[in-house]
C-alpha cells in the first residue's frame, strides 16, 4: 500500500517570509505605532513528463499545470508605554490550480478558493522581564504559521490538496506545490527567553486541515542558543484527530508522542555548517524513529563562494513526519522536487543520501545542484528506490520580484506496476518548473 504524501510546505517560505517583511507598505508609523499593508503574490508553471499513482487519480502520460496565490491584508505593532508591545495580523488568501493538475493527482486544475489565512494577536514583553532578556516573554494566539526547530517535525500546516483525491473531500484550494495555506487554524503560544542562552516554547496547535485529519497537538521545546549553534529538545503530544478524515496511517496518531534531540550551528568554526536531529515516536502499533546528520562547508575565499554539503537521513517503516516542511532551502524537508512532492518517498520508510552544491555568482543570484539517492527499507509497503538530480536558480530580479526556475531528472527503479509509483514505465522523468514571487 502506498502511503500518501500529506506533507508539503512551500519552498518559498523562507524567501517570501523575509521579503514580505521588508516589502510591506507602511500605512502609518510613529514612535510607538506601525500599521502596514502586505501583499504576497506567487505564480508557478510546472511540467512533468511522467505521472504518478500516489493519489490514484492519474493515468499514464504527462502533466502541465499552473498554480498561484495572492495573500493580502494588514499587520501592526503597538508600543504599550514601557509594558512591551502588542502585535497582530489579518490576511486573506486566494489560491488556485489550472491545467492538468499536479503530477501526483492531488489537484485536477479546477481549484479556486478564497479564505482567511492569518488572524492572530500577540504581546512581547520588551524589557519588562530583564532576567529573560529583551522580549523574553512572547504570548500569541489565533490563526498563524509556526515552526519548531529545523522544520523536521513541524513547519506550518501547509498541505494544500485539491479535488483530485476522494472526490474533493480534502480540497483546501489547490496550489499544492506552492503550499499557499500554511497557518494552523487555532493556536496558543508562550515563548520564554530571549535570542541567546536558555529559552523554551509551549504551544497548543489545532489544524482544520482534513488532509491532516484535523490533528490537535501540544508542543514543548527547550533550547540553548549560542554563537556556536543551537541545541534543542522537543516533545509533541497528539491530543486528538478527526477519525472521519484519518487514513489508516494517520489513525495511529491517536495519543502518539514524539520526542527529539537536535543541534545546528558551526561549532565555532567559520564556514562550517553542522545539523542533525533524532526523533523517536511512541505509537500504539510500536515505536518508530527518524534521524539525520548533515555537514557543509563554504569556500568563502573562492570565486562565487561555493558551498558543498552532504546529508544522510533515515526514516523507519512506520515513522510519521507530522507537519514537516521547508526551512533552509530546496531539499529540506522535501527531498527531491519529484520524489518529495509526487513520486515518493515522503520521509517515511526510507534511507536517503543527499549531496548539495550552491554558488553565488552575483549578489542577487544563486545557482545550485542537488542529488538524492533513495533506498526503501520495507519494499512490501511500496518501492520508492530511485535517484534524482535537481538544478535550480534563485534570482532576486528586484526588491519586489524573485524568479526561481528548477529542472529535475528523476529515475525510479520500479514502475507502478512493479511496486513503485511512476505510471506506465520506469523511464527517466524530466521535470521543470519556474516560480515567480512578488511582494509589495
């Protein structure tokens, strides 16, 4: 049985998140008050020479489709006369998919939806609790996007299915690859500690995403942050799911507990990057785990400052990736543009070798190459063995426009008839996409 990849977070999140904060249009500002209008518009064109049996709604052949969304609203912060700062945001989001729908069949090209995306309020303490550092207390609640650590376990509620699965029962508005909607429906978050030293979070998160079985979580983190890096502990308790929408695999989330130990930084060595995490899950059907180790080096004194990295990751047969998502760039945590989105594996029942290369020939242009080797652990659950090479560019054309083309070559070991997912053959799949991001 093929496990559905119900875990996608936009590869645009980091770039868009940073750019929209810079590009917000100031409506009003004084020493204590800021009111901004925000607009984030993203459009992508996609083509896959091969289709995949993942959702069960595709046939042999190719797919060409388009995805887009626009997020628009206001944000504010208000100083409270030495008692910290209040803040909040309200955003609407309109999304759609056109054409054939995606290569896995999660969308069919007819999706069009407009809904509230962000609606939250918060308070930061400023200097009110000096022992905890600046803004050492941060309390927020409402509908918002949240990430834990490196996004290995939680990075938004970003699965955006369309009408291609279960007669549209899980339709969230399409824009599957772009992952237009990322906010958890209901949240309450308490953050303690400043930017350095010991800090922690306590979160209650409730999803309204049927494709995530409307999962409810309680999350706790404890971190130590220094110049050399961050060490962190995470505990996640699944408090509830909606059994009506849960797949057999997701039904195992009931009362599931996940614990992780993670670290990331340079260990005090300039140009070095180290990252790793080990996650252990206590499930009724048995214990599962996942882990990765990654190392990278930037040749800062060489032309174009090339960065090379290697990562090995392993996900046990019944490991649940929860709300994993993009955090640092292509390949985290959707490994391979074809494999991570359409063909599989989907961060469960697999071992993955990954090598990355990135260069920066211009201040506003980066070029990269990513190679992945996928090795299925239990092939009775589906054979996701294969290799993928992705070439990409990130081009900041202006302050308000980013263009990101990708070309991928994916080679599965098995076709769908042989236990894989690629329909009709096990040939090479030439995949291409170009995404345009604009912010005002």
